[in-house]
C-alpha cells in the first residue's frame, strides 16, 4: 500500500497546481519583507563605497566581515552560510542542533508557521477531495479547521518544546558531551553524534507522523476534538506501522534526493546581471520542489489514510453543506475517490 | 630652501641613528652574560637532567631532575624561583582558573580533571668541578643509558632545602596560587657562578588544560617539571601561570629519560638518543619495536640550546619521517606522529612544515636543529596548536577538505614558532606579541607564498561536516592577519601593557591580530625587502636570547634608516583606532576660469570663490573631504579618479582631523579612495575609505538580498516540518 499511496499523493499534488503555486507565493511573500529590510541594511552600509563594486561582481569577503562586525538583529544572519547549498545545510543543522535564531527571524518563523497552520486546513481539504475547491472553498476550509489545528498545534508545540528543550539537551548536548569527552578518536565521536541524531530524529519523526495523521483525521473525518484526533492518529499509526513508516521513509528519501541534486546545482555568489537572475530562478525552482515534497508528504499520507479506512462509519455526521469534509462528499458521491 | 634644509637634517638624523645603533650590533639584553657558551648556540645556563616515569594506570608522573644552573645576570641572588605550572589546576582559586572564569568559562573542572605537582625533595650545592663538563648532563648524547645524574662527582656538599619551599604570587598576590615556588638559598650565587639543584617530584596528570594532559591513551605532557624562572639583571622574572599567557625560560641542554609502558610510541623535544631495552640494530628508526617482553621502555631524548621540553605518548601514533631538503638550508628530519584516522594527511603536514622551514629559513634565518617533530593530537585532547622546542602539535579533522587550510595553517603557525619563541626567546608572559604576533604575520605570509589552500569552510552538524564555500577566498592581508577579531576589540588593551594583565577575553586579539596587522602595515609602508631585513636582523641579533620590545623597535628604526617610533607610539603604546574615510565627495558643473583647472587645497570657505558661476558651465568642481575618524595617525594616499580616466594622487600626513581637496577640471569626478593600496591594514573601517558617484550598492545589495531570501525561504520550509 505504500507505493500506491505515494503515487496517489504525487498525483494529487500535481493535480493541485494552484495549491503548489499558492504555497510558493506564500513562502516567497513571507520572506520578502525581511529580505527587503536586509537589502536596506546592506545598501546603507555600502553607501557610496567602491566596496560595493567587488560585492556586486563576486564575494567581497572583507566588506562582508566589516558589515558583520557592526550588524545586529536580522543582519547578523547575513553570513557566508547563505551561499548555495550551505544555506540548506545551515538550516538543517541549526534545527538538528537546536540553535536559536535571532528575534526577527524567530518572529517571522512563528508567523509563517501560524499562517501554515491556517492554510493547512484548506490544503488538506483540497488534497483529500481531489478536486478544485476554489478560493471560497479553500479559505472556508482553512477557516473551519484553523481553530482545531491551533488546538492541535498547542499540543504539538508542547511535544516539540519538550523534545528540543529536554530530549535534545539530554542527548545531543549533555549526552554527547559525556559520551565523547574521553574519546580520543574523532571518528568515534562522529559515530556517536550520528547515532544520537538518529535517536532524536526518530523521536521527531514519531511526533511528526502522529501530528500529520491527527491533522488528516481532523479534516477527513471532520473531527472537532484535537485530542480525539490525536488518539485516533495514534491508533491509526499503531495499526499500520509498516505502511506508515514505509511511506514516510519513501517521502524522506525523495527529500534527500532533492537535497542531493540541489547540492550539485545550487548557484554560488556570481555577478549581478542576467546570471544573478538565472541563479535566483534556479533557487526558486528548488524552493518549489521543496514545497512539492512537503505537499507530497501531506497528500500521500492522506491518500494512505483514506485508502486504509474502508469502513463507512468513520465519516462525519452533518449533511454535505459546503464546505464539507471530503469523507462526507465521498459518501454523497460528490467526488469519486478512486483509491483502493 | 627651507624644505631642502629639513630634508638634509632628517637625512643626517637618520644616518646618525643608523650609525649609533649600527655600532652596537649586539644590543644589551635582560641578562648581562647572555653570550653563547663556547661551541654552543646559547648561553646554556639552565641545563636539565631528568628521569621521569609515566604511570599509565594512576595517570601520574614521578620524576627527579638535576639542574645545573649558571647565574648569567649582573647581580648575585640568594633565592631560586621555580614554575610549578600544573598547580594551576590544583584548586578552583588558582590564578589560571580565576582568569578562565573572567573569560566567561565558569564550568568547574570535573572531579577527575585536576592536575598538580608536588616537590618532594629539593637540595642544592655548589659543584666542585669547574672543567666545563656538566656532571650528569652531557654535552653530547651517549647511547648508553644513564642511571643517575652527577656521574663521577662526589655525593657530598648537598644542602637540603625541601622544607624551605614557599609559594609566591608576584603578579596578583593570590595566596591560593601555587604555580610559583621560591626557595631561599643559604648563600648568594654570584654572577657567572654555577649551582646544582636536585629535585624530586610527583605530578598528577590533568585532563587537558592549556594543551597538556591526557585523554584515553594519549598523553601530551608539557610544563610538567619544576622549571626555573629567568634571573634577569633586575631580578627573578617568574610569573604565575595565567590563562592568556605562555612561558619564559632560559636556554640549556635537556637530557631526559622517559619511562613508559612499552606499547606507547613516544615523541619528545630533541632527538631520541636511545631506547632501553635497545632494539636490534636492524630495527629501523621509526618502527615501533615491540620485540621485548619488558613491561616498560625508557626513551632517552637529548636536546641542546632549547628552553623547554615537552613530550607525548600514545599507543596509536603512526610514526612517519621525511627529510626536509632545500638549497642553502640545512637538512632537517621531520617526524610526524599521526593519528590513524588522519592517515592520508601525511603530505599535508610535511608540506606545511617544509614550507615553514624553507620560507622562515630564507627570510629570517636557518632552522638550527636537525630534527623537528609534528604531533597530530588526539581528538578531545585539547592539545592541538601548541609549540615547544623542536616539537609542536598541529591539528586536523576527520573530514579535512583539500581546498581548506586545515591542517596547513596551524601546522605552519606552530612550526613557525620554532623561530619566534623557540630560537628568539622572548618573554611570553609580558610580551606575547613578540612571538605570537610576529608568528601570525609570518604564518600568513608563508601560507600566501606557498600557495596553500585558501577557501573558507563552514562546519555543520556539531562541527563534523564541513562545507567549502568556493566563492570565498581567504586573503593574507585581512584573514591571515585576522582583521575581524582585531576590529571588534581594537581598544581592548594597550599593547604595551604586560600581556598577563590583558583582559582574558580579548587578549588574543591584541597579541596575535594587532601585531600581525601592524607588521603587514609596516611591510606595505616600508616594502618587504626592508621588513625582511628588519626581521632577519632582529632574528640574528636575538636568537637564543631574551629580547624586549624596545629591542625590536630599535632594529626597525635602524634597518629602516629612519625613526619609526611615531608608528609604535600609535600601534603599540596606545589603543587608539585607525580609521580614515571619505566624509564627502561631490562633483558639480561650474564655469571654470581658464586658470583654475588645477588641483588646489582649500578651506571650505574658499571653495565658493574658486570658480565663476555666471556663464555656461564648462567643467566640474570636484570637492573631496577626507576625514580621520579614529584617534590614531598614519600617512595615507588619497586618489581621485575622474571620468576621463585621469587620476590624481595626494599624500596626506593624516594628522589633522580632515583635509579638503578641490579640483576644477573639465571632467567630472568619478571616485575617491583613501589609502587605495590598503597600506594601513589596521584601518577598522575600509568601507568608508572610498566613495563613487556611480553607485553599485543597489546592485550589490539586490544580489545579496536575493541570496539571503533563498536562505530564508529554505529556513521557513525547514521549519514547516513542524506543521
């Protein structure tokens, strides 16, 4: 069931180009204000200096360091880590190593995640129904599920907070330090680090899978209770562990393949002009692919859930008044779910 | 006429200065009798004969030593002072640990981390023999194992002073600090008189502190034995062990026998004179001989004309050797003790060491020893990047991309310390810049000259995974000389302050970075041939001696042929910041008088009258205001470029707060640069050194904000994992 669900998820994502485009635009416009603020800071620092010439043509590392030494807040994130694939490594590493972000970035991330939480209802609804829901339906579903998702997010937030504040500190800070303080061979320490990442990653993935299916059950089954959805998700994962984990692993594999490709093609600094825009376009293609992969996680898990819950009683009770849960629509024959 | 007279006077003064200093080619040092012993390179006034046993199970050392010490100061002394460095980790209130807390690290050492040293016996005597031989300390290594010191001498005349030892705290009066031990003598040791001192001691080996200690089966043993301070003409110079400073001691001969479990590979200062039980003759050097059944081996190392002795032991070392050969320089056997996980990095270590021996040898003076040992430290040993005579620790990583200068930069730096520290023995407690700063400058120069890797790598995932930023090339001038660290801490301390009094958190920036930057500034100001002669003269004059800052400055002025004290007043004797910049730059259309197309220097009030604005504009009035934003003064060039390609260069002495240049020319001004060759590398803000009327900041900021935008999008999508 894993591969069919994955294929069906991919099909659902590709048949929802407006969702893909919308999430892309949302991600772009969420980042744009801060980028404009940074641009202002860079321009102000360069002023009329000739240092801008070298910075425009390639990397002017002297100027960069000079800028960094006077930077504060948002501008402190302007480091060589933003160049090419280093940006991706930097971000993954900062999450896995629980490195705090500066306040403006934290605020932007919080806003972005809240907005994602809002849009998730519409996205899930669209992917579950497998037909265009149009703007009214999309945002209607977003609105309907937002408060339920928000309640679920409180629980998720607590779980992730616990994981990063305690489990991470216990494993990768204190644990790693204790395990490796007497290690004379770096390779051994590296293996310990990998092992601890795997343990912590497994905790993260377990939480992630559970909350993913809880969201799916909230939407597909039109559940009101976040706790009930969470219990239901746990039951679902418990009853289908191999397919659930297999599907997650397959999606993760696709994610890592994408990162591999990106590591090869990620554009470097380059000069201003046409090449700059080509590089930016390539980077946006990568962002688009990341969004497709993210949606693919959601869509394939939704497909798996819908394919697995073959009994009729799981649907929500109310009559199909728009917007209605996809499960109800399926019963009413509004749309045809072809997944077997 | 007036100008000619001034120039003549200046030339005469310079000649007089050169003449005066040149006559006294050998400047007076801190010790009146610091001339080399006959047939030796150094005074050899502190000679150590040491037996030490490593107890691997107990993590301890037991040792005894005999010091034959000669008073080479101008005055008699009735006291001996010793460093007991390992007592820096004896208690929480040692000066070293107090200063570590000041630097921001308040983590107390773990229970099994402490180290200490206790002198269990101390006795002295005036030797009866005066034939120049050193009793048990031989001037040539014998391959027979010595069992006891003081061969052939009577065992009489010793005065036991064990009970007389007391702890001194000359720097901060800290009664809890036991890193300096003083012993009063029952007699005065006269200038040039010799004294034998015998000590026995035990040492608890710490977990790594200050690059000494053990981890697993790796030991790096430094500052491990009771060591005499330096008796200068003005008295004993024996500082406590400080967090930010290193060491200072006299030159001598070290004859050391290290007894360790036989499975350990041992490396040490000097060359190995013997191994007991001796391996078969057929057993090649460098091969660990495990053909006996004795539980322990005794490794005898011998080194002459050095001022310290360090050693290492590990069961895992790969022992590799290669010969350094370069025309005009002596051959040197390079020995590398490599961690097995770094197998494959041998060439990088050897090439970096060879580049150091070559370039330092060519620029400053040849490496005088025929051996050098490179120790690749164990992970978590904290012993990487440290220098000791004829032996140093480098430092590499499991994943070490070839385009990134690690291990090259640390290897070159520590190998370079053989010259600036090992051979020129400056006082690291008081003037750490004299070795660290000179060496940072020299390191960057060698890296540049040798074409070593120069890309920037960032490390992720706990520091284990490097990623090379191909677009970022590290430059010698700014990255090699570490401008960034200095820029952020430029006013932290006056460099002339004794180093041990620097603020612990920022000492390194004043010691390493600032010196390298002002030396490179001097190189660009005077030219490399002159600076090279300065440094080689200084090296030759002060090798195997203890120079003071004034000695270096004197050589600079002497070789440069002019008084450079103004520069050291700014760079060394003050914490003033250098910052020149363009305050304003305008170029406006004006009607020019026929005779005003010239460069004139005007006051702001006079600018308006420089042209007539009543008729059709036929040219441009370009006004440049250059400002000294910082307090420090240095002469700078100001280059104005015009749209027709013309360039006008002005030389400004940089003393006033600002200077105004006005140009009435047919062509519009395009840009202005202050110090365009970047001679003044100490300038903390180079962005403000130029201005242009063709702005590129918009393009550049657009490009970089787009890069950053992608980074932020990526970050947002990474966090989207959680929703």
